[in-house]
C-alpha cells in the first residue's frame, strides 16, 4: 500500500538555557527531585534530579544541563570549550547518562534518569525547574512544527516486527496465512 505523505502539526517543547543568568543556586535540582519523588514531594535529593548544574564558582561557571539519553559506553574522545575566556570541563555540556560520571543516575538503583519535561496530568503550564528558576536562566518555549505523517505501511511493518520479536516470525507467518484463508 502506498499513501501520499500528509503533513501534520507537532508541538515541540524547548527549554532555553542562559548560562550567563544562572547563579548556581540549585533550586532547579531540588524541585525536580521533589516533583519526581514517590509519592510526589515526599523528599528532595539533587542526586535524583534530571537537571544538574555544573558548578565552578571560582571560575564563575554555572551550566544547567538536562538529563538526556542513556548510553552504555563512554565516548573515546572529548572536547573542551573556551567561551568568553572561561574554560568549561570536558563533559560540561553533555546530557548523557553514561558510565564515566555519577550524574543522571538514580543513586539507589543506578538506573538512568531522563528529563521528561515534567509530563503530568493535569499538564503543567511550565516545567517545575523553569518555575523555580528566579534568575530566568531557564526559559520554556512551545512551538508548532509541520512534520510528514508516517506512511501506513511503515506502521504495519513496525507492528509486524514487534509481534515477530515477541512470538517469532514463523508464528506470525502462520497467523497471516490462516487469516488470508478465512478472508
Ligand atoms: S534555579 Fe536557575 S539560577 Fe538556580 S541553578 Fe538552576 S538554572 Fe541556575
Ligand atoms: S523539566 Fe521537569 S523533569 Fe526536566 S529537569 Fe526540569 S523539573 Fe526535571
């Protein structure tokens, strides 16, 4: 089956970070960990936060970083950045939960943590860290973007692959053969 690709509208959410405004207060870490505690607000522990602030007060360096993807291996090569005369540590801007450092890992289980933009029901007007950042270093933005809709055939492929992973290709093929006989 081939279908013409249609456009659909997607909401893209972004948190813009202004490192020049961050003062390293760590309120964002506190509220993030409290909001994601079970039950909600029952504890706060920045080690469980999905935003961490890289701090070097002597160099006036404060970099809020949101937890991103998990990676099983550390990268072999790293970069250092010098911006406006300040030298930032190698992993300063990296969002990965990776084996080379302790951030973005649940301290009890070592499971990776990832920012979910405070998805909740009812939906928040702004993520909690943005609400708690009194320095306006974190700015929340939502915009609409046009993207191409996935073709129906792709969705079917994905569904078949998921069934095959669960039951094996031969069982899926048998089931399809039986269904086509009934049709
Ligand atoms: S709350 Fe704002 S100013 Fe404070 S550490 Fe976080 S980003 Fe920086
Ligand atoms: S957006 Fe929500 S989940 Fe993400 S770092 Fe901020 S408080 Fe934590």
